């Protein structure tokens, strides 16, 4: 453990490193697969989901949702890095990315407190890079997360905050 790091922080950091390594191994296997691209992409998506569910299941999100945000952040960037090797003929590719982005957005909206600076900065940089990588292939599934990541936090977007609190957004008030 690093100096000043709690056991929980250490466990989260180690789990995040393990997750990143597993996703990198999946991407390497995809690149080296002898299967036709659509079939290799399907297997990648299935394995990716299995790894994601295993890691996401480790955390009690009702107690602390922030470790799950780290899981989603790693997953989104890992998927984006693998996207250039995935077949556009595999319908699971855009579906998985869309579900991943929506799950992450839902988690962000359920976080009642401010996301700590380092975690939010990691999320911002990862989503920005992932969105950029995916836009190269014409994918727009991370657009919502990209907009959220441009803010100083989820709840700093005045329009979003006013809509969720049943108020009229300032831009529409007369």
C-alpha cells in the first residue's frame, strides 16, 4: 500500500489495475484471433461483458458508487482502444458501447455527492480520449458522457440540475 492509502483505496486501486490488465488481454486476443472479424468481435463483446460484470459485482454501489465509476471509466477507455479491431458487422459492438455509456451516465446521476477531484479528472480524460477514438470510426455513443465530462462535476451543469429538480432551465425562463 502507498503511504496514506486506506485498505479500501488499496483494494480499489488493485482491482482497477487487474481490470485494466484483463481488458488489455482481451484486446490482445482479439488482435491475434484467427476467427473471422465478426465472430472474433462477438467473442470479444461476450468476454468483455463477463469481465465487466465480474468486476462491477465486487462493489456495493448503494454504500459507495465511486469504485463502480472507476470500473466504468476503465471499461469505456479499454473498449474504445479495442474499437479499431472490432467488426462493424457485429451488432453487439455498438449495443455494448451504448449500454456501457448509459449505465455510466445512470451511475453518475445517482451519485449524490461530489466526485473527488482525481477520480473526476480521470473520468474526464478517459471519456475525452475514448470519445475521440470512437469518433474516428463514426461512433457517437459517448456523446452524453462527453458533454458531462466537460463540466466540473455532474451536478455543475445548470440545465441538468434544474431539470432534475423540476425547475424551468434558466435558458427558457423569461
